[in-house]
């Protein structure tokens, strides 16, 4: 028999190089990563740490926008700058150093101030996948935020000063099929089995089986049999803990003992008892998914609708028709104690039904594409299959525009006030960092940046924060310790803090690129002194 053709050296080398991450987001996630183009604004210590954690896993390309020259302060905080680089372009040197990490990645730089680039080239941002910005001035941040909000390109804004750092995320709409929930519920359809499954399960009589067959029957069969008895007596599924406990007792009583070996316990029945909580459930569409299927974007499709919403509409139509109120079947079966033949037979039944459901959704998707005047190859059958498999966990993230935080009439002041009343809340750092931005705007420097100005800057920063709180209708800060602390920092970055936040920011960037995993919502604050962190909706 001929041996299978070996994989190409290039392909196997790629898989070896990116093995660990391929296990996280698969080939399709890696393909999205390799097609991505990231824009980094300002190659600070924090900025290069973020980009490092994107270059190593193999993003397609990056562009650094930074008009600053390298200073001695940069050398002390930035791992990717060397002492002999003082006075050189920070964007150029950082690009050269980062490209050494991974030859698969392309890199470019623009040695101009970000604000200048935004004003002179209005279309500059159009083709980036994600934009990451560090140490922006308030004016530049608002301009950048507005532009990216219109383009629906995710923006991740980060800042690291002393022992405090924050990350703010802006995304207009982000749709996710593969959310990777911590606990996936098996889709067994025992409450409402489809035709071929019901026929197979009804054909098995547990009472007539030998001990060997009885002890090697998949627990799906056991659950179905005892659930049928329960429904016959009670009229509905067990809902409360007490009812589920009674069902477990019923299953336990059905266990047999091996006459030749009394210590031989039927593991399949034990698995069935443990699975009562996770596998006995209604097959209704979860409320969070119903909300998506009933969303305006799903119901009223247009020629501009994304593939996510077109497939979602096809799934909605399936639920309302062929699915009889249920989502497409996942088609996967959990591992369980059973002999190979029985397990594979059951596995094939689920698999065939899942394929039939995908086929129905795929046909409807093609009809919708035709109605919208879009090409039939704009959505692949593979995309539809993936959507159907994870339809029970799809997610839509709709965020807020960061620029709105700078409008006192729009910002969520009630949430800020509520959190400031809690002395343990890290919200105070958001307030102080916003005060630092105001200080920068007014005095063109960081508070405490110059040694002889620390005391006067404390008064100035306090005034900036007081003015900010007044605009929000909030009272003053409970104590001035935070103001003194930030003036002592002098705007300095600590590499350890930047490295920590840089890893997190890169992780959020990868979520947007791969369209997998749920992103962090709105604002993340990190206190390196206490190693505490919090997320807030501002």
C-alpha cells in the first residue's frame, strides 16, 4: 500500500513554529493573524512591548507612527532601544529591532507626529486591522477615536505611568462565532431527540442486555431511558436540585453488579449520574442568542451586511422552520465509557444530523446572498459549518466611542461617582490619569517631569482633576495622596509594568484579529503596587 505523501517542509515548519497558538485559535485564526496589519502609534516602552507580543506569534505586518527622537529616558524604559541610538528616530530603530524577532513579519514606520499624519492623510487609517496607541495627547486621542469609530476599526489605547497602567478599548461592533466558553454544554437533544436518534435509542432495551453490554452502553442511552421514565411520571424535565437528585437515584438503582467481580462498578452509569446537571436541559435557543437573531442587523439585511449577520439570518430561518425551535445540532459527542462499535454508531447519528442541519443553513445562506446581490462565494460553506457548530455561543460586542468620554454630557458619570465612593476601587486612577491628560494639554509636559517643578505641579494637577470632577458633577477626591504619587512618577514608564500591560493589550488585539474569544469591555486599570486590576464601563 502506498504511503501518504509527506507534508511540505514549509508547512510542517510553520506548524512547528506556531504549534502552541494553533491549538488556541486553529489554522483559520492563524491565517487571520498572518493577514492582519497593525498600526502602533508611539513606540514607547509600552508600545514596543505590545508589538513584540504580536510580532512573535506572526502578525502579517505592522506600521509604527512616531515623530519622537530617542532620549536617555527612552533607553531606561524601552527594551528595544540601545544607548547608542539616542537622537535617532524612535520609530525607525524600534521597527528594525522588532523585525529581528520574526522574519515572517513585515514592518514599516512613519517618522512623523501622529497628529500631523491624521490631519495630512485622512485615509491613512482605512486599511488597518487594529490600531494600538500609547501616550497620546487628549486632542490626538479624540481625533483618532472619531476617525476609527466611523471606520469600525478597533482601537486600543494604553498608558503606563509609574506603577499604574490602563487600557481602554473602543469597538463599534465586533461579532464573534468562536467565543471558547469555559464550560461547554453537550448538545445531546435528549429532551427532544431528532428522528434517527429517537429511533436508535428506542431500539435499545437495557433490561435484556448482558452485564457486558449493559456496562458498555454509552451514557447518552442511559440518560434517555431514565429521562423518558421521569417525563412519563412527571410530565416535564427535572428542574430543581431535588428533582435531579431523584433522577440520579433512579439511575443508581438501575446499576448492576458483576456476579464474577462484585467490585466491578458500571462506570457508564456513574457517568450518566454525573451528567444529569449538564446534559438534561431544554433545546430552546438561549436568550442571549435569541437577542442576536432578533437584532435589527439580522432581521433587516442589506448589501453591506457582514457575513456574520447573513449567516445569522439563515440560522434564524432554520430555527423557525426545519429546526422546529432549535439551533443547528453541534454534532459532537463527549468522550464516554462505551465499546467502540456502540460509541461510533451513536457518534455517526449525531454527525449525520449536524451535516443535514448545516446543509439547510447553507442553502438558505446562498438564497440570501442572491437576494442581496452578493457573490455566492463571498461566504464559504466552511464558514457556515463553523457558525452552526458554535451557534449556541455566538456573541456581539458593541462598545462606546472613547471620544465621548471627553464630552461631559455623554460620559457615564454615575458609574464614576458610584465607584469613587468605594475606597478600594481603582476608578480613582482613571480620574487621575484623565487629570494627567488635561495637565499635558495645558502645560505640554507630564506633572513632576522636571525635578524643580514637582511641588508646583502637585497644585496644578490637583486643579486639573478638580476641574474635571466639577465638569462631571462629582465632588473632590477623598485624599491628595494619588496626586502626589503621580507627580513623583514624573510621567516615567517602568518596564515591568509596561511588559505586563503589553501582554494583555496584545492578547486583546489578537482577539479582534482572530475574531475569537470575548474582548475586554471598555476600561482596564492595573495597580502594580497591590497587583490588583479592575474593569470599568466609563
